[in-house]
């Protein structure tokens, strides 16, 4: 998905700021653009990043660590992967476990 399309999709979700993850994901799935599953995830992660105010690259998977994605167990996050787009609660949990670093 190109950056312009991604930014436009995030902009259409402005009314969902502060809403639950489920509500935001439902809105993305119902979008008239008909995003496939990967695109829906990409839009959600960009929306979450924009909403949280985290700067890209602020949090990465710690050296020698890896873990599975909470929403898609087939996805593995590995050493050095940027996870700044995760929710603040998820980031806090992963920091406490020592799986990511700031």
C-alpha cells in the first residue's frame, strides 16, 4: 500500500479516535476501498501509531528476542523490528517482559 493511500485511509478514520480497537478495525473492514486483510492491518497499525503519538522507531524488539503477533500468530516479530505502532498498553506489557526496548 502506498503512503498516500495509507495516509488517506487514516484520515478517514479521524472520527474513531479514542474508540476501541474493535470499532476501528470494523470501520477499516467496512471502508469503501475494500482493503484486503494485510492492508486492513497496515491501516490499523498506522492509525494506532498516529493516535498514540509514538514516533516511529521508538520501540524495537530487544536483542536476541522474538515473539508472535497478538492478532496474527503467523507473524513473528524479531530482533530489531520496529513495534512503535503497538498500543501503549501492549508496549508497556512487552517492556515489562523485556521483549522490546526503547
